[in-house]
């Protein structure tokens, strides 16, 4: 199967398979910064460049895998490179990628994107949002990309619905404490694209 994704006449990217992804949470989270993420939904493709992630490695008390495998979090225990979707605070869906060997519950939360693909579709889903805010934060991102439990447990790859690709972009990656948690809050397991205008969280964390 061809691994070249043509996004525009002069804009091509290499599709990433699960085998291209590090099978280690603290390696995967920074690896994803600068990569392209696309949701190929029945309405069309929408996505952009990943500019912010958070790692929740094995044994992390703030991670959903800490309590062991349950019906709700079973996708987190799949081999690395599977989609895990959950609802936060009963309000917004969150998009995560499983990040360890099968049977180990750990993942990377995709916190923010720079919107680049399917902009009209994203604007239709978030009509009141400024361009900068279409996917700035994990709840907004999920709304703009129409992320829901229907894709929970699916594998990342060329057949979708979640596609990752590398267009050669060179990312300068920063790191900070994670956002909005109380356990292990001091851990510097949030990664971000330095200088991006599409980051969530306070400016003090984005330097």
C-alpha cells in the first residue's frame, strides 16, 4: 500500500504506521509533536499539525491505566498505536493514543492542533470559534475533528479513521508540567511545539 499522502500538489507526507511509533509513552509524546493528525470521517478529512501532547506512562497515578483494565479504559491497554477516547467531566471527548505493549495501560493525550486540513469542516463544527481556537485544547480538538467513541479502539494507520503522517516538519519541542491534574502534577510530561500560537494552557508553561 502506498505510504505517500498527497495533501496538496506540492505538499506530501509519509503515512505513519503503528510500527513507526515508539512503543514507549515518554518517547511517543514528544515524537508526535509536529506530526500531522487527520480524522477521516464520513463528512471528510479534518486535522492539522500536533502542537501539544501529554504523557501518562505506566504507574502514573494521574493516568486512566493506574486502576487497571476496565470496560471503560480497555483501549488504553491495547498495543501501542491504538485510539483511546473518553469523556472528561461528562462534557468533552478526549483523543489519546495507547503507548506501550499490549496489556500495559498507558497513553498520550493529544491536547492541541494547528488546523491545516478540512478547515471549512472544522469551522462548521465550531462556528463560534476564532481560527486560533478551533483545536486549541483537547475538548476543542475533539469537537473540531468529530472525535467520539465510535473510533475508540481502532488502530492508527493508512486505513484510518485516525491517520498520522510526517511531512518533514522539524519541531523544536518544549516540555512542562501537565495541565488540570492533581496527582503527579509536578511531572514535566507535557510536550509542546515552541513558538506555536495554537497551544493551550497559561503562557508561563509555553516558554
